[in-house]
C-alpha cells in the first residue's frame, strides 16, 4: 500500500517564509532554513518551497537559498516560482531540488513540461496549478490563474490538468485559491475531481486547519498527499500529531 504524504510548504518572499489568505495579506512566518530543519526533525515526507513573487516580479528564483535549505535537510524538495526555461529548472535541480514546479510558464509555454520531463523524468516534473472558483452569469466554473494568483487565464482546471499530464507532468500540486490560508478545510470537490481526472499523483493544497481536514482530503478528496502551511508554521498542529491522527484512522503514513 502506498503511503500518503504530509508536505509542509514554505512560501518565500524576500528571503522570509510568509503566509497569507487566498494568496494575499501575507505575514512573516520565519526563516526558511530554520523552518526546513524543524520540518526535517518533525518527520515531514517532503518539502515544497515556493518563491511566491518571482513570476510576478519577473525575476529568477533564489537558487542560493535552495542550496542553504538543502544543506540542512535530506528529504525531497520541490521548488517553484520564477521557472521559465529548461535552464532555470536545471539550475534548481543542480542546487539540490528533487522536483521543479512550474505554473505560469507552463501555461504560457506548455512544451516546457515536456522539456523538463525529457531531461529529468516525469518524477521531477510538477505542475503547480493555482485554481479559483469563479462565478459568472450565475454559473460557477473552475479557472486556472497565474502570476501568483493575480492573473486569470480563462483555462478550465480539469482540462488543463489532463493536458499537463499528457505533456509530461508527473505530479500536480493543486492550490485552491478560495481556500488558501482560511484553515476552513480543503476544497474536497475540486480536489476529488482533479484526482479522478488524471492518473498522476495530486497534492492537495489550500485550507488545512486541522488533522480532520487532512484526513478528509486524503480520503473524500482522493488526494495522494496533503500540503499545508499555516497549521504547521504557527504550531496549531504538528506533523507528528497529524500523522498519528491519520494512522489511528487507517490511513497509511510513514511514521517517525
């Protein structure tokens, strides 16, 4: 039986970990190197590192910070933000990342997913998908956003998920903007729909507020992994606590 993964996310801006609500109103949440070391100690299965303003500010991700983080941890690291070319992805892999996550650049240049997959394999190629529930003329649709959640694309979430898989993505991190930072629970409906639409792993992101929320998204939401930030950064709940909660309810997780 494959174990479900618990993944803390470090959203980084100007060299500091930050956390906002629905992608905005960010507050400081600590030093990324210190946070990474703490999550290593707590038994996180992986770590996701996003430079949240790199795409919006049209600059490259800080590879030196990635190196400093990887000097402190040995768990797999996924890095995203500001990756526009195969060379950008290569630089991050060389800095120590196991996977690279592309969002805005993949929408603008879908062949980038295939280029990364051919060089490093599908297992290293992650689609970061920022999704939002949008109401229009009394009807709701699920739309892909780029540039740190600032720019709508008009692209359907399920259609893009399937296309990304066919292009070479080996995993999808589904960031549901409406739920992000709210601690009101993951978007179970959208997560389950994306998980059922593709054959590659889906990492649920946005809305974790309790161990029960994590259980719900791994079961009802059909997610392969749960990503969380606020509940871990601000110590509402710890990774060992979440894993014990899941284990006691029959979910296969890696215990420390």
